[in-house]
C-alpha cells in the first residue's frame, strides 16, 4: 500500500512538471497580444486572469511556442489559448 501511495505521489508530481511559470505565461501573452494588435488597447487588470488560465490550462511547450511565434499562423499552430481565425496579421513592426 505504501508503494502505491509513493507511486501516485511521484506520478502526480511528474504531471505538474509540464505547467508553465507565471513569467513564461506573461511573455507568451504579451507576444500573443502584440501579434493580434491588442497590446495597447487591452485593460491590464484582465492580465491576472489570463495568466492564471495560462498556468492552469497550458503546457510548457505551448507557452514556449507562443512566446517565439512571429506570425498569427505560427501562434495558432502552438495550441495556446484561443486565437481568433479572423484576426489580421499586421506583421512585425507594421503600424495601422
């Protein structure tokens, strides 16, 4: 019985290891907003909820991918949060 409890504890710890850090989520969310063109228009008070959602529902791999994405298509391929399919891709450095 003790072995089973130890095995379950190790397995649950291993499953929790694939969760991103708060800082990684902030970087990915900032990049996502930049790519979507909403980085200046979004109320910063909603940021905390997005970070919690990212930490609880995203993998480290998806967050790292979203942080590195350079286009909306790359971001969509990351399976990170929900990126609208109709958002236009302004590209890096372009102003509208």
